[in-house]
C-alpha cells in the first residue's frame, strides 16, 4: 500500500527553469533579480507596501520583535497553542513570554484571554493564524489599539487567508511568513516580513543585512544579523507565487473533500470556518471528541500502521521545557490533546482522502 505523507512540497511550475537560470548565471547567493522580484510580487499579492525576504519564518519573527524595540523588561503576549518558533522569538530578544488561551472554535488566540494577560509592561502581541484559519482580528486590534500595543501576525500557516476580505499579514503592524518545505508555498527554507510602515521596513532591512548603512558600504551603525534569503530560494518562490491561486484552490478542494467524507461521523469534530474567515487549510485538522492525548496517539498509530502519516496538533508552549509554566489554559490543553492533522497538500487525490477518512473512522470506532 502506498504511504500517504502528511505534507508534500509541490513544485509543478517554473521552479526548475528559474533555479537553472540562477545556476547558469552564477547568481546563487543573496543578491540577484529573483529576490527583488519575489519581494515586490509578494507585496503586490498581499496588497501591502513592503515585503522583505529572510532566511526562515523564525527569523522573520525575530526581525519583527527587534524592529518593534522589544527587549529585556518587556512582556510579549502570544498564544500557548502555536508552533515553538512563535514563543522562542520572544526569548531571543530577552523579553518575558506571557501566554494566552485559545478560542474553542478557531483554535486561535482568544481576545478575552489576551486582554486578561496585558499589563503595563506589554510591548507587543503576537497572534498566530493557526493552520490557516485567521484570528478574529477585529477585537484583537481594538484591544491593541486602545493601549497602543503593536500586533505581529504570525502568518507562517496562513498565506492567502483573509479576515473580512483583508489578507492576513496586513492587519497588524508586521506580518511574518514561512516558506519551509511543508508550508502553503515553499522555497525550501525561507521567510518574509510584511508591513505598511516605511520606518519598520527600513529597520528590518538594516537588521537582516548585518546592520550595514544603506548609504555607506561596510559601515555598520548597529549590531545586525545575516538573515538574508538566497536568489535560488527566491527563484523557487517566484515560481510558487505564480501558481498561488492554484495552490490555495487545491487546499480548499482537499478540505471540502474531507468534509464530505467526515461530516456527521460520530466522535470526529471538523474544523470551523468563521463567517468572516477565508480558511486556507494549511493542515486539515480534526478533533477526536473527548479524547485525551494517549487515545489520540493510539488512533494516530493505527493510521500509521495503515500507511497514513498524521501529526498531533501542536503541544502547548506552557507544557514544554523551554516555556514551562504551571498556569492552566484549559481550551488549548483540550484542543492540543485531541487534535490530529490529516494529510494536506495540493496533489493529494480525492481517492487518497477517501482512504484516509475510511481508516480514520475505523480507528476512532475501534481504538479505546
Ligand atoms: C513554520 C512556522 C514558523 C517558523 O517557520 P520556519 O520557516 O520553519 O522557521 C513560525 N510560526 C509558525 C506558526 C509556523 O507554523
């Protein structure tokens, strides 16, 4: 039986042609035409002013917090239910990580929980559009704007998703993106920061390029970083971006096919799509009703035995050693314990989805 992976990069456009162009011309490092092209086309796609490429999505978060002058003595609120990189970036700048619980429907940061975590030391808020479902940005921006706190949108999983028609990554002060191999679009490794502010864009450009003065070569007014993307990565990005609509359509097809097979199946809860949301389904994710992590893991093992790879929903940040805390976040803990990411990628066929669903239904019925 053919094994179905949980994710798969799909490079079916001009990727090879553009990469070969880099090789043929020897523009393989972090200068070259594809970088500027990828950045300007990305900004255009998002309808924002500035997009700056960088070497991954984790670094994008680091650049965002540095540009917002977050440092020791400051607090940053972020959801406990996210990928580790979101929380790690807060530690990189020496700030205090303050966690918030998630909403039971969207699994994204709960505005009520966020509000209860804000203090006079809160310097920034990071929200995460988890698995491609946008955060409820209206209430979040109201809370943030009333207090003058900037919002960073971690859009690593939400490229193309919209909140009331507005692209994620263009609502807060800064948006951050990842192009890791399993993301909606990939460059192998890669990232992007977006902003409508020239001041923030200039700061991030300086930081990512070793802090070199743009008007004076080899003069470095600050301690910067080498967080640049290569021209080869950007070449892949240009080809991927040409087909973004196709990539998004395919993920929507995968999600609606999953829904058709799983709707009404006992013990399986499907992800929601809020009325104001355009969900891009980076990962089609289900919850096993009432399951604890042990039972969920046994169900995943059963699927694995049947050649279907899945992933657990992220572990909560407060449950892992680097960010451990005795605080309780009941919604995030329940979602994290009972959630399974099912295979989701653009070339997953309807027959493969049917096979995943049949095995999932069987496993949920049979695994105690
Ligand atoms: C993938 C991801 C990142 C980090 O991106 P990398 O490119 O792997 O560094 C950050 N945040 C979230 C929510 C992610 O899913």
